[in-house]
C-alpha cells in the first residue's frame, strides 16, 4: 500500500488553516450524554443498531466520543473497539459486493440510514447541561487522545484520507469514497477493499485484546485501527485539527 509522500506534520499545519480546534471542544451536555453512554448504553442493542445504520457518529461527534472516552477511560477503549469492529465488518460486506452494477450497490450500501445519535440526543437546549465542573474539565482534556494518536501515528497515517488531508494519495474515507463514486471516479476500489480488510483484521485484534485470555496481545498497529476506523467512517479533519493544536502548543 502506497504511503503519503507528505509528513503528518505538514498535513496538520495545512489543515490548521481550515478550522479551529476550539470549535470541537465537547460541551457539558455532550459530556453528560457520553458519560452515561460509556456506563452501558454503548452495549444497548438499539444503540448499536443506530450506530451501525449511521456508520458511527457525524464527523464532529465521532472524534468527540473517542476524545471523551479516552479521557475518562485512560485510553482503555474496549467499548469503541467493539462498536467499530461491528461497523467495519459491515463495511467489508458492502465493499465486497460482486455482480452487475456493483459500484452502485456499494454506493447505496455506504450511505447513512439514520441520524447521528449524539446530534439527536444532545439538543441546543441541553448542551449546557449542568454537571459537575470537574467532570466537564476531565471530559474536555484532549491529552489522552493525543497520546493515543501519537503512539500509533506511524500506522494510522497510511489509512488517512487523501481528500481530508489535502494530500494526493488514493486513500478515501467513506464520505469521500461516496463522493468519488457519485462522480464516477473510483479508480482504486481494489485497494480500498484491501484497506478495509486490513482495518477489519486489526480492529478485531484490538477488540479481542480486551478479553482476559488474550490480554496484552494487541499491537500498536492493532491500536491504530481504532483511529483508522473512526477516520474512515466519519472523516479525518477533526483529528487533524486536534493534533495540530497540540503541535502548536508544544512549539509556543
């Protein structure tokens, strides 16, 4: 698989001009919902069905959900790993479609079949939900997600969408893959199929690594699939903005 010819650092600084990381800061209402989501709602069958139908969350909430859970769980991401293992298994089935008009079938299969769960659950009225200030501060701390992304960066870079990053690689997230399909310009579908199979392999290994009998077996490559799956499903730009904020903070 061809890797990016640009460094992640170059990509991050270019992306910084297109959005402010502060706009991604989780609101008290979002943190309140995600707190209870982490306590068990994530395993509710109806919640899992909605997440599968919507390919996870919208771009903003996909990364906020990982951000908040990383903060409270110290990057022990068992719940998200199980959810995205389920979602990527669906993606593999879709992209493995064979037969007449397969590209149209793939395009139809990649569309969302429902709204972002967090968008629906956190209205404008309850974004300022009154919760403990210390819980808000903890949920807004991006340092755990930063450490997780840094540790695995050497592996997830290869899966980063060339359109989201502004790079010229063939790699596409789900959203830009659909856009290319609508324009009739999918020229690397075989590579995307291989990439999704690779993501499935590594997210499964990461998810399995939380089982007691397999503890300690997940590698950094497997962990990187957590980042790769969220990026593929919902787009990469929010992550680039979060990481760029951290790069600039270190250099100030």
